[in-house]
């Protein structure tokens, strides 16, 4: 079965001819896909037309409907997975939370070697089950965890400042940089004040 003359709402037209679309056609958005959709190459070629726009890859979550994970562009290199991420001023970009007071969006599950690379972000409070996070120091299993600097998590902070609870730890961490398993929650703001 081959697709012929599909409506413009569903994307590029398909036919049964076995010709390869040019790279220029993909980049300029003038893709006239000619591979049958019932082959793997045809399906992949067809789908690539949906996620290309003027030579730039479109993010899967640009349609404003999300599951528990979204895709963002990195603002720079990200050398470690499982860091808390915050939105950049350009909301198509994400970076590890630089300060403990930064409100996190989710956990960045990928590394990036440079700015502009796509990374997956699992949304806090929407993640089904558990996920890893990177500890900023010793953390006990079963305690509430909060934001720390550099996208890491910590146990209840005692220093004055603004923090966000991001979940509960299921495993313990002995030192900074250890990965722990957590159950996430929607970030809850905590302000710690110094006693007078």
C-alpha cells in the first residue's frame, strides 16, 4: 500500500517512486518525499519533514503539549547527566541551575559538548517512578532533598537563602558528586532565615 497525494495538513506528498529527496529539499522545507511510507526508510524520510524547518531541527515539544519529558537546546556544555536544569531567558534553552535559589524545571538527562545541542529534560513532579540526581554532599535515604549550586541536590539546608524542595531521596550519598535515586515533586519554595 502506498500513499498518494496526501493533504497539505499531513505534510509532504508521497508517491510510490523510489527516489531519494535532496538534502537541500529537507533544509528549505520544499521536501517532496517520494519513498513509500510502508518502508522504514520511507517512514523516517517522511517524519524528518515534520521536524525540519528552514534547516533547523524543530523540538518535539514545540506544539505545547508535553508528557513527562521535553527537549531543549543547551546554553553551553553540560559535562554531567542528572543535573537540575533551569530555563534560560530564551525558553527554548536550558542550563544546569547555577545557584541553589534558581527554580528548577526538571532534570537534564543528557550531556552536551557545546551550546545548541538538544538535551532531554524530565519535568519535576511529572516523572513517573524514580530518577537519578547528583548530590552536593552527604544525603541520607528517605529525606527531603533541595536545590544546591551547580544543578545538584542536598539535604535540608541550614544556611540562609532560598531553596526548592525537589523530592525525596530513596538512596544515600556519601559525598559530593554521588548519584542518588529520587522521587520528584513539583518544586516547593523554602526560605531559610538566620535567627535574630
